[in-house]
C-alpha cells in the first residue's frame, strides 16, 4: 500500500486501452483498471489491478488532473 506521505505524482494509473474503428476513423477507449506505486528501494513497483484485461496489455501513465 502507498504511504500517506508519498507524493501523488509517484503513482502511475493503470489502463486497459481498447482500439476500434468508427467509419474508418481509429479511436481508443481507455478504462482505468488500477494503479502502481514505487517500492521504497526504487527497484520496482507494486501494481494493484481491479480488473485484468483479456488481451494482457496494461498501460501505465502518470495521473492527470481531473477536468471540471
């Protein structure tokens, strides 16, 4: 579990990205499925998933501020 004094930007959000096509235009749907936090020793990450993608691909990204 992440420490309370750890900055939020140390977290990476985990996404399942599904690509599809609509009328010849390529699009993608990003579904947040979890998050990852660095180990204290800096040599790895703890990945917590709420869902497992069928295709086995998880994309990790820095969190972005939510839009109002």
